[in-house]
C-alpha cells in the first residue's frame, strides 16, 4: 500500500450505546473488527478502542490489543480525537465530549434527527455520513453489464414498436444476472414485471400469449416441467440470457463500456442493503405465517415496491422461501391510478422504493387509506427504507424505525414493520464484518479519507453533511 499523508492520526472506535436511533442500546455491532483495526494501525493510524466495543458480536478486547489498538474507558474515548468512528449516530450526551473541529464518521441519518443535527453544527463537529458515501466513478462489473444488455436486447423489439407498455415480463428463477435483468426491465416500464420460481408449471401461469415475455437463464434453469415448449406453443416470447451470453456476451459488454463512460457517482460504498432486504423479508414472512396460519405462502400474493439493492435482497429471500410469484412494481405501477389494483388481495407488501426528499411527507405509495380500504386484514407491510417524522417514509403509517424494542405494530388490522437498517433475526456478526471491511477500505484504500477533509473524493465530499469546520 502506498504511504498515506495521514491527517486523522488519532481515531476512536466507540461502543454503541443508547441513542435516538438505538433505543435501549440494542445495537450490538461494532464499526471495526480487530482485523481491520490492524489494517489501520499498520497504515500508521493510532486507533483507540473503547473497552467492550466488540463484545456484542464476540470480538474480545484482547483481539484489538493484538492488532495494535490502545484500549480506553468510556470517559476517555471521545477526548482529543481527530476522528470518532461508530456505527449508529451518537448519543446526545456524547456530543459535548467531542473536541471542536473533530470528525464524526457514522450512519448519521442527518435529516431524520434535526435536533441532534443542530447540536452537532453548534458544536462545530464535522460529520461524514457513511450511508451517503457513493462510488465515484460508478463501478460496473461485467456480470451487471451482461444482465443489462441481455434484457435490453429482449425488450428491444417492444420498445421500437412502442408496445412496451402492453408487455408483461416474467423472469424465471433467481441469480445475480437475473436480478440485474429485473432492474433493467423495471426501468423500461412494462405493463407488469414478475419473478417466478424456477419450479413453476405451465398450469400455474396467469398470463401467456404475444403480450408476454418469459426471460430465463438456461445455465441455471433446467426446465423440469417442459415450460419453454408450452410457452412457445402459446405464442409467448422467450429469451435465454445464457444463450445471449454465449452468442454475443463479450461483444455486448465491450460495446457497452465503449459507449457508456462511467457515471460520476455509483452505488453506496458502505452498505448491507441486500442483507437488509433479505432480513426484512424474512421477518415479514414470519409475521405472515403467524397472521395467516392456513395460508400456503407459496401461493401468497407478494408485492415488492422497487427493484434496487434492498428490494432485490427481499426478492432473494422471498424466492428462496419458495414463493411462486413475486410482483415487482416500478414507477408506473405505483402511481395513484395504478397502485390500488396491485395492493388488492395482497398478503405481503415489501417497500424498497425510496422517494426523493422533495416528495417525502407529500407522496405515499402505501397510504393509510390503502390499509383501511384495499389491503386485507392480517396482511403484512414491511418498510425497508424508513424515515422519520421530518423525513417521511413512502409508507404513510411509518413515522420512524420500529426498532427491536417494538418490531411491528398493527394499524387497521394490518401488521406493519419498519425495521430498516437492523439485521433482525441474525446476521449481526456477519454484517458487522462486511461493514467494517467497507469502512476500512474507504478510510485507507480507494478514498483515503484519513488524509483529511481537504482531499475528499467526490463520492465522500457529498457525504460531509455537517462542516467543514477547522480543527
């Protein structure tokens, strides 16, 4: 690794305690693992770790010591540090312990907690919001480009003939290439978009014919029920992603890279969005089984709003639990004129669609009126995007994260949970390890944040939500 010009020389890793987004101190994860602390100390950073910071996910104090850390008590950890690293936002009491001009690096959710934001500004604390850091430029793998190019080819005829608005797209099976294809299809606004389980039988299909497209990957779909032949006989359009890959995948990827220079910003650099989607859907399915014990969940009507990383994580979990049909809704499907028909008779709704800040508190994709009038009693709504009273969710009844203290609530006899950002039902340690690796990479590898606020990359500069203030 090249030698760094370190500005943030003394960094504190603090223990998660009760804070506005961590009632009861139930967050047990730590922002850095001992191994990643070792990467920082090797790079020349002095890392001070609060006693017990990693115990919640089974990282012992001795492991941090072995990796070059200096251990400190809670009453010492904030003092005279250049940077403070934690996972959730800080407690209000801890802000007064931070020195003026230091930098707080955490999941800040700055606009969701305005009182705390003002305290940080008044104390002249620089804040880098982990959740706001983006790739710069955008990084795209060959697999992602292939998925996009294959679906674009499958839809080309319908777009050229301006019949895409009548087309019903069905993606059979689930893998990462197919997941990318779902996102590309969603961005093209077909009449409907569904993910079907690979074991689906022809008799179970709701739609066939010339206005349907069935998209699959023959590398992972062995067609045990002879579905493809019967779909051809029914006049449906079929497209094989693997066939496209073998025939012209390399050319398609090269052409895309040549004609699409990298965008300035890409995906979030520090995130477990896919895992959040999986965990949220898993909890929703658990609630659905409890609410409707006589329902065969494989036959349940499921609606997923959005097709980004969180939503695709939810689709992954729902698919793996054997649900036969997942309705995936994009912009046109969630308009006021169209959303009612999708929510009619629904069993499970998962919201992965994030509204622009200008529409929060004005537009709701799942309204209280839907709970009263459209969504059946006993159904479940899972919000995976969340917000606060000042930064509202697309689910109207959600005023804040429901937290692990009260993981769900009932409104109009519909069960609602907004456990966004929490790795409920497991994955605490696993997600801590993933986050830690990403945080360390941002600090000393690609973005080199330890070199100071004056040299931030574009993807980090946009995440400086408070400051800059001089040390």
